[in-house]
C-alpha cells in the first residue's frame, strides 16, 4: 500500500492518522448526520411517512494509503 493497492476509509476517525501508512479518509460530519436523521424521523412521524432527503458535503483527506 499504496504502490499496488490504495485504501480509503470513512469518517476520519483519530486512528486514521496513526496507523501506518496513514489512512486516506472521507470526512463525514457524523454528529450532524445523526441529528438530521433524528429530525427526519420525527418529521416523518408527524407527516404520515413523508420522505426527507439531504446531501451532506464531504471532504477527501488524502494521506499515505493512496497514491495520486
């Protein structure tokens, strides 16, 4: 890694910076995603199952586990 195979993770957990090679990750705001999911759940209960949708901004944090 990364010469023959690139590895990318999600959530940018703290361990991503400390493993070797350092893990490239997609940064997700898990707290905001959880809060929004809960709000959507509550709203769906009140509106007879209306479907809610939101797209969150993401950030690719490139580290040593990928080669670009």
